[in-house]
C-alpha cells in the first residue's frame, strides 16, 4: 500500500536522523545489521557491555525476517506478521543472576506497533498489568511476577522477558535505555484510542485490529472495544482513523460499496446533515457507521441501530472535544449544538 510504504520510509528517515546509520547502510538503522557484537556495541538500540548496570550480553544480536522468523516463532508468529512485522531483532543477556531476552519488532507503521502492544496487553497478560511510563505506552506483566515488560514507540514494539529465579529484578533500567535510543517524533498513541474513551465502552477491552477489521482485508487497522452501551455485551465499536479526512472518506465509501455488494440489507440516511449507513452483514450482523472528520466510526451488533447511533454520537462529540474547534457539525446555521438540529436517538425508523 502506498500509504504504508510512505510511513515506513518516513520512520526509516527518522531513525536515520536519530543517528542509527552507518557508512555502508545510510538509510538502515544500525541495529538492523545482523551479527552486531553487543560486547562492543556503540550507537545501537540494544545495550552493549556496561550500558546498563548488571546487564551482560550473551552472544550476538540476531535479525530474523520471513522464513527465519517463522523458524524462530512458528505458528505463534502469525500474529506478528498479521500486524505488519517486517523484521525482529533478538539479543540475550545475563541480568542479576538470571537470563534475559530483548526483542525489538519493526512494523510498517505506528498503529501496527500499537496493535501488537495492545494484543500482548489484552491477550497475553493474565491480569491487566501495571502501566509504565516508557514508550508511547508500556506495561509490566504482574501476572507473571513482573518477568515480562512490553512497550512501543513509533513503529517499534519492544519485548523484555526475564527467566531467572526470584526475586525478579527491576526491568525498567533496560526499558529506559532502549526507549532513550528510539525516535520520539512519532510517540503518540493512535488517535482512535482517545476517540473511543466514551461512556458505554469498556475501556479495559480497548485494542487494535491487525488490519482486517471485520475480517475484510481492505479495511485498515482500527481501534476496537467492547461496547455494552450498545445494549448487548456482544456489541463492539470500531474507529478507523486516517491522516487526512479525504482518506477517511475513501474508507467510508469502500466499506459502503462492499456492503452494497454483500449485505442482506443496507440503507443510507442522514441525521442533521451527517451521513449514516445501516446494514445487516452476513458475517457481522447489524452494523451502523458514519465518516466524521478523519475517522470512520462503526457500531457493530448493537441491539438496535438507534443504540449504535448513540455510541457514534458520543465518539463524534469526543473527537470535537479533543480537537477543540467545534468540528464539522459546528459549521453552519446558528442554533442548538453549533448548527446541528436536535435529534432523538431512540426514535423509530
């Protein structure tokens, strides 16, 4: 995809600007070069000898791509590939009397790195874990005695695993060292994470789909959460964010076209000038969605379209609150809600 290629190149340029270059590979981060000697590593993201107190490298930095990655992870690595992994770098260490592994996964774009992080936090952790001030987001796996630490920044996902005896040492010095070597320009959480923090959504379920929302491969990665506010525990809310509003409109149009081809029922309508689509998809059941600013907002499996509209309305209000400029719905004639006419979300249609 052109957009993904552009972001990947942009990330590479940012890494290069941060000093991760060599004369032989001017555009490639130095830590991606296979076979780096970590006992004498300088200028790499992976700590070398003496960089972190008590941390001693064992062996060399290894790089895995394609078949090599499959040899390392087998079928367990499919999730990494689904999120857009391009390579994985791995190094082993001795640390405080035990062994420690450090992995850095390079992905195509920041939302994919965030997605892999949220997958680990939501699926791999046995308990919610302890949020950490590292990377764009970080978490310590307290369900495994603090042996696993995950964080992401930019298009990189970092995994630290300690396998020694108790007491488990503090892993934050290693995380801080690595994080301090990563680019900081693109360290924000995906916009949709904040967009979806609304009443009616279970925040503990917020995650990111790996680029095939609703198992439709043309829909890009999106922020997702369980939304019992839709009237059923099975209700979900998806927010697909794009860099430009025109790109969000393309996603909206593509999804509408797809449903016109495959849905058993579809209807387009407006509420106060805002265009909505409601449909019954054979695979997903009832859906209602709209495009607002740089986001496509999809409520899936609500008890009724009206309940889905309520959730979508709250997301739109949240977007306006974050952006702080009144939004598209605030432009126009004077009156209630900045030009929007009032509507009853529970009216029957």
